[in-house]
C-alpha cells in the first residue's frame, strides 16, 4: 500500500499535487530548493484547502489532516528516502534541469520506488532513458488547478512496465482523480488536441476575425467550454503554449502545429498571461 509521495518542485503544479495527496490521506513531502517559494506554496495550499472545506468539497477531517500529512523540505538530504514510494517531479519544463535532478536523487531511491514526471511536453521515453529505472518511470500529467481538475493523463514510455502503470493508476484514483492512459507521443492527448485550438484562436485574433472577447465568448457559449481559448492560454501561460507547440511542430514535423506569430510576439513582449499581469487580457498587476 502506497503511503508516501515526494513532490519535487513547489510551483503551481507541484503545490497542487502535494495538496491533493495530503488531503487524501497520503503523506506528501513537498521539496523545493527555494525557502521563499515553499513558504508561498504552503500559504496557498492552506487557503485552497480552507476554501474547499468551506464549500463542502473537503470534509473537516481531510482539511484538518493537512497539517499532519504535509511535510515541507528544502534539502534533499532531509528527505527520509526509505519511506518514499513514489516521486512526482514537477519542476521546470527543461530536459537538462529534470535529468540533472534525477541524477542527484536516483542513488537515494529504494529499488522499487517509482519516478513519475508531470511534464506536459517532454518525451517520457527520453526522460526515462536518462534514469537507472526506465521500467519504473512514467508520465503523470496533472491539470491546473490541480485540486479542481479530475484528470490525470498517464503516459506510458516505451519501457514503462505494467506494474508501474497499475501502481500509478491506483495512486491517481486514491488521490480522487480519474487516470486515463495514453502512449508517449509529442503532446500526449491533451495538448495535441488543446494546443491547436488555442493556436487557431490566436490566428483568428491576428487575422481580425473577431475581438479577444468575442472569440472567447463564442467558444464558451457555443461549445460550453468553461473558459474561452484565449483566457485559457493566459491561464496556462503563453510561453508554455508556445513551448508545447514547438515540441509538437519539431517532433511530429507537421506544419499544423507551427506556433502562431502573434503568440511568439507576445512572448517576446513579456505578455505571458496571468503570471506576468498581461496576456490577451490585463490582470491589474502581477497575478
Ligand atoms: N483551490 C480552491 N479553489 C479554487 C482553486 C484552487 N486551486 N482555483 C479556483 N478555485 C475556486 C475559485 O476561487 C472559485 O471560488 P468562488 O466560487 O468562491 O469564487 C471557484 O473555484 C470557481 O472558480 P470560478 O468562479 O473562476 O469558476 P469556474 O466555474 O470557471 O471554475 C475552473 C474555475 C475550474 C478553473 C474552470 O474555469 C475551468 O475548468 N477552466 C479550464 C481549466 C483547464 O482547462 N485547465 C487545464 C489547463 S491545461 C493544463 O493544465 C495542462 C497543460 O499541459 C498545459
């Protein structure tokens, strides 16, 4: 029975993953080298848990369990490695940064510990090949905001074994999520389908088909999307969208994934979406 999950990286995704693990009865160790980032993560987790409890989406027991189930840790030396069943890596989307971190942590793993990456665009097979356990390496792709989104996309690399798939599927269910499997191809399923829509919305804006607001409202009211594609692009981060499109354009070789020039221009201008205070829309200061 899985008990302890180590989450590496306390950015938006890592803190959400640790929150969900801790409120579903697992011990969640949240690691980040930055003390300031960890402090911010804990404050945000507490706020989110209080809100979910207030709305009845978490029981009083789950909410009060947070304190005893969440452990934060600034140093990899302070982690009790023998207790760690699964490591979920959620650091920046950079192959070298991820594999350098794996190099530091893998010698501390128990032989049966599974390493899962929350990457949204890097090949699981390629990341797995940089470890000593490609069979026990898997993609575990969560969606933002993690506490509210039901899906975990499970990405099987070329060498991932059945036990790893089943174990991580069980872990995702235990965290209250719906795991759905797919194979390792650029963009997996979610971004292969979502990003061309966001890209096309940017082309529609660039070509003057409609205003930002009307493109978003047409897709919201006409397709029942919770957010229009341009609002969603701001939410995800324009730089993240461009990066994922570039990976699919390069690795699938299909021009349909070519990032819209307007998206590139926005990245050059620093209009990265909510996180920079401005993307397709303005957010009144840094969000
Ligand atoms: N914790 C607790 N509560 C939260 C929260 C969090 N992390 N994030 C938002 N909420 C709360 C809001 O504060 C709000 O509370 P109030 O009702 O008290 O105001 C409530 O949830 C609902 O928010 P909204 O009023 O904005 O209403 P909504 O119905 O639009 O729900 C949403 C918000 C769930 C984010 C919804 O808009 C949605 O599903 N949007 C699409 C999100 C999406 O597609 N995410 C995937 C992005 S792609 C990705 O992550 C992967 C990748 O690889 C790029």
